[in-house]
C-alpha cells in the first residue's frame, strides 16, 4: 500500500515513517508528487483543513492520502494560536527572525510575557485524515497536555517544540529524543488511534481485484 503524506516537512515525515514503520505501508511526501495541489489551510477547524488537504491529494494522485492539521492551544490566550499555529506571526514579524517557526515562537512568548508558570498550561492537538480516491475516509485525533516555558529549550523537533514542556519528563519536546517524542506526542496518539483503521484499509485494498 502506498500512502501519500501531505507534507514537505522532513521532521513530520520522519515521525510518520517511524510511527507506521511496521505496517508495511510505503510513505511518500509531496516532494514525490508532481504538480501537487496547494490547498490553503483556511478552515476554522483542524478537521476541515486536514480533510481538504487529504481529499485534494487523493484525487490528484489516485492514491490514498494522509493529511493532518495540528496546533498549539494555550489556555491563557483563550486557546490561541490553535488552528492558526503555523501562521501565527505576521509577515512583518517573520522578517525579523531566521524562520517562520522562530517568528511564531517569539510572538507566543511575547504574548505570554508576565504570565506565571502555573497559568501557562497548553496542549498540542492533532487531527489526521486519510482519504481514499474512492471516497473512503479515516479520521483520528490525539492531544498532549503540557505548558509553555519562559525561554526556548532544546535543539530537536520543529515548530513550537522548544517552548512546549512535557510535564511527566520535565523536558520540552525539543529536548526529547525522537523515540521519546514518538511515544507521547499528539501526533503519536492520533496515529495510535489511526493504526487499526489503516490496517483494515490496507487489507481491503489488498483483496480488491486489480484491472490488468
């Protein structure tokens, strides 16, 4: 079974390959797809965005496609940045930093300036959609509770990982090893719920006669 993942993020693709390594599924990324559709994440929910990307990619490739939308929800900010996590900082703000990720983290910490540690609770949330060209669809969700540190820590991961503290280990996601993060992250929990559904889809496709 070939599954096209709607991402060009090498870190995210690595996570998916590690999490699904034992299922015998070949994962491809947008880099492997010619003229892949560019679907704007303009929905107001993670599910809306993930579904739009997965369905467009499945129709384009005529292969099952996986897309996710995830975000960081900070309680002191009323759940922001949430569904806008990837585009939290304005273009002007991004120009002042080395990357989009750095700009987003800087803005988050600025918005939380003066907020005490006990009020910096947050969670990562992830919704995954697998769309099949024939219309079948799988949906799974996972979340991971934590808090936002005062200053970034660690060099691993991507996105908001350096500022997201995972309380059971008292380290940020960027301080965890890849193996540790793959056991506890929001994406890992969503994939864990997706796995049995993917196995069913895999077996169904294997039994489907192919035209020759």
